[in-house]
């Protein structure tokens, strides 16, 4: 079997839903383009993957797939995913203006093909550990700017059946601590709550928040500083009781530094940030050998999050999966990313990614189709 062609569609989604009920702010793009890439083979088996696009980067990454990686894939056997992954890794050394996320996305399509050829799911190929994973809801920052909005969002997520709730707050201790307390008051002492500060805090402010999280019994304190600030992360992790979760933006090859230095308590990763299914499984193996948990992060694109679900069902190291804004769940029929009555996402059982694409919806939202190498 050989890869014969690569096609990338730009799927356009309006940004209104993200900012609702407020208007799209000045300076933000009014729509998001999500690349949907298909790897075609000489045996008619196709593998699918996607990319993230909410910051205006969708069209650029779509063309990068065709320009940068076309010749690394066409003519290659998609079943030899490790050989292709290692060639991507070697090429990455000189791709100074790109991270490994784009070829990590392409690795997802290789696994989709492998599962279809074997007629089993990606989770089965990986050695399935479980059929479902508890799922928490992330409340986008624009929905929780006041105490009233905290109450509205948290109450809604509890009613929807999620097994935990993460607040994305980056206003600093004076603004955020009342919101953190309000959320705990609403859900009681034992319901899992998390905080993500999106890397904006000073150390002193993070310490104030961290001590409060200790008292409120939050599950983790996510990315208080940029991941590159490994010394600050270690100081905070050594000082507060609440586990510090970070390394979301860290590539696979830098990840071991966070564990060998004891800089954080929990590792963050997903198929997008950690070099595909192949890469995230290497990260999970590293974590297991060194005694770390790895919490799977949403990738903000439906096919990537389906791949995350397969990975989550092939490991015991992740307590949860993350469910973000519903606008990131599009273009799928019988969407497995919707939680069931028990607050879990269930792994698709069909071959490969195991999902059916809604081609009518996708065709109606396609604004450009790119075929072949574009230079």
C-alpha cells in the first residue's frame, strides 16, 4: 500500500459562537478555518486528520501540509508509521519556523489508515485499556467574567453530567479567588474542580492563588506561567499542595526535562502538541516509567479529539478527558465526543478513528480545496 495523494480542505466556522452572547471583539477574526486533510492510497483506503485554526492560522497550516510534507508522504507505505514519524522528526531539526504539531496531525491520519486496514479501532491497535474515560468541561474565559456567570456556567455543566469542571481564569488573585470560591460553594467539597491560568501570572500572584487552591481542594493548578519558565514552575510545585500541571506547549523531545528536574506534578499532552498518536504514546511511556500522570488536553479540532479519545482509552495514566466549547465538535455523525449519562466519552469501536464524517455539512462549509504539492 502506498500513499498516492494528499488533499486538504479548509472548513470555515463562524467565530460568533465562541464569543456568544457578546459580539466578536475588535481585532479578532470573524471566522475560523480548520484544515481537514485526507491521505489517499492506491488501495482506496483513506486516512483523515485535522488541524486547529482559531487564531487565523488555518489557511497557513493547510498550505504547510502540502508544501512541507507532501514529498515525505506520497509514495510511502502508510502502515510504516514509525519510519515516517522518524523522518518527520529528522526534518523538524531544520524547520525553524514550524513546531511538530503539523506532522503530529498527519500521524493521526496514518493511524486512521492502519486501523481501517486492520479493521479495528486505533485504541485496539494501541492495546485498549478501557472503553470510556470520565470527562470534565472547560468553561471558556469569556463566559465566566462575573460571579453570576460562574454560577450560570458551573450549574449548567453539573446539570449536563460532566465529571469535573475546569475554570479558565487569568485575571489575577484579586479577581479570580472569589470566582474559585464561588465554584467550590456551588458544587460541594468533593466535586473535581481545576484552574487553568493560561500562563499569565507572576510568581507572587500564583503563590497566593495556589494557597487558596490548597484550601479549596482543587484537582490541579494548570499553567500558571509559560511552560518555558521551568524554575518558577518548580518553585511553585515545591511550595503548594495542589498539583501543578504544565508542559502543554512543550514538544515531546523537551518533556523529559520537566520530569527529571521535578519541575511539575502532572504532565499535559495530546496528539496535536506531542507529535501525533505515535508521539503521545511515547510520552505516556516516558511518564509511566518515571511515575507521572499525563492529563490529555483537548486539541480543539474534532478529529484530533477523537484521536485523543482513542489514546485516553489505551492508557491508565489519564484521569480525565477535556471537553471544551461545543463549537469544536462539528462535522461528525453520531458524535463520540458528546458525553453519555455517566459523564464519560466512549471510544468508537469502528475501524481507525471509527467516526462517520458528515460530508454534507463539511461540503457546505468548505471554502477551499488544496490538492498536491503547491509549488
